[in-house]
């Protein structure tokens, strides 16, 4: 038997565990930006940066980038002062692709395919020893963003993308509360459910001085259709929807000399207004500002060494650890390192990210529920000019 405050556990909420510390987004979208703390808004470090700022399309060489990221998500939790903890250790592959083609000196078109989402598997029921399904869930999102850009001036570009998404979600072993006798209640699993989403992005990139670039972008909330079988229980408060948030940001990039390039971004994610994650969904994820900076150093004509750092506000408050037991997204700073090699026929890029372990101890109604999370990410990419 468990205390009645267990009824505060999310009934009508979707559980997930973050892929990286920017909510359900990776720190960096591209194979080079992943090595530089995620910087991407000003002119772009790679072709996948057109996902973050469509106007970067005008300043990238025609060609293709393909990459695969392997994410090792390590999450720990204590739920309602149970003496035994919960552990999840997941390895998740995320592929992505970007294409860039210039129609003429002014007009360009491109496409980015990127992934986002979440996964957790505690490998046992949320109440130790209780005969229930193991606590686990998975959210996978693929975004396809056809993009166009136009150089209104030789040094100034405007761009726009149509963001199209496919979403798959499943959950098992979700603890909903207790009955009148204090017996735990678990929600029924509905298996895999699919939804489809749409949004839009706009941006500008400006080389305001030689070797100095400024970038700015804005993306609408990406609204998905309903996950029908979950809309009456797990996702009742968001009417069955899990949306991606509105986001906007600015960035600057400077090529100091032939060898050294510096870049920095500030990005804002409005999680509070995203159905299923923010206030309409009971996770009460907080809005998040991300600060990131990176360095690219050319060791030789064929070799590049890269470093980066990113710091983000936590999306989870200490009073909300209970309802975020399945949404263990508390790591909020990351260090990155990477290497690039020009092979002649193409360029090979490799990066490693460590999202530093962080523990969040519950307060108020969440007293006794503690979350801990760290991530390791290895990204391998190939880039080819056309």
C-alpha cells in the first residue's frame, strides 16, 4: 500500500525521457555543429544547419551531408521514497540527411531530414515487486523540411522551410495513482500509435562584415494530429497531442583567420505552450534558453579539430519531479569535441558529446522523487560536394 499522494502522478500525461538536454532535441543537428556545442544559426557549420536556419542554404556548397548519431541515455530515479532506485540505459541510433542545390546565384533549394524524440526503459514496474508491466516508453519523430532561400543581396539571404513530421509513440507500465485502499493503478497500454505534424520556419543570414556572419531564425509550434488511443487517458489533458515547441534564436560567427573560426548561438524553446509537454499536459515543462559556443581549428589543409560547450535552463522544476518520473530530462550542460578529415572525394566528420550528469531532488508534492540524467553521443558523418 502506498500513500494517497501517489494520485498526483500523471494521469493524462505522456511519459518520455529526453534524447538530449534540449528537451527532445539533440544538442547539435549536424555532423560539424555536434562537435561545436550545437552552434548553427549564423551561416551554418554544415548543410544540416538549414534545419535550424533556412537562410543558411544560400551560403552552403551544393552537395549532401549524411550522418548517424548513437545516443547513450543513462537515467536514474527514485520514486516516492522507495528504497530501491530505477535505472535506464538506452542506446538509440538517429540518422539524418541534408541536401543543398543552388538554382542560380540568388535562388537555392534544399531538404533536411532530422530526428527527435525520447525513450526510457526502467526494466521493472514503477512500484517494486508489484505485478504490473515494466515502466517503459518511446517517442520517435522524423522531420522533413523542404527549404528555399533567396539572396536579396550578395551578402544577405532570406529562407523559409515547411516542416513536416511523422510521430510514433508507445507507453507501458504508466502509474496513474492509487485506489481507495491505496493499491497502485496502472494505465492500459495501447501499443504503437502514429501522428502527423506540420509547422514552418523562417530565417535570415547576413555577412555584415568580411568573415563576420549574423543569423536569426524562428520556428512555429509544430502541431501534430491526435494519438487517438491515448487521448482519453494518458494524453487526455492535451487531447491526444504531443507537439514540438515554438523556438527562435540568434547567432554570430567569425572566421578570425585562415585557421580559426568562432561561433555562438542563443536559442529559446517555448516548452510551456507546447501541448503534451507544457502547461497543457501536466508535465509543466519550463521555457528554456540555450547558450552555446564552438571553435573550429584547421590543423592542416586536410584536418580540423573542434570544441564546443552548451548550457541550457532545466525544463523540469524541483516541484515537478514526480510528474516527470518518465520524463527524466534534467541534464543541462554539455561538452563536445570533434575531428574532420578531407578525404579528397568527400569529408569525414566525427564528434563526441558528454551531457554532464545532473541530479534534481524533488520538493513540495514531489518530495521523495529524485531524477538523475546524463548522455553520451557519438556522431559519424560524411559530407560530399556536388
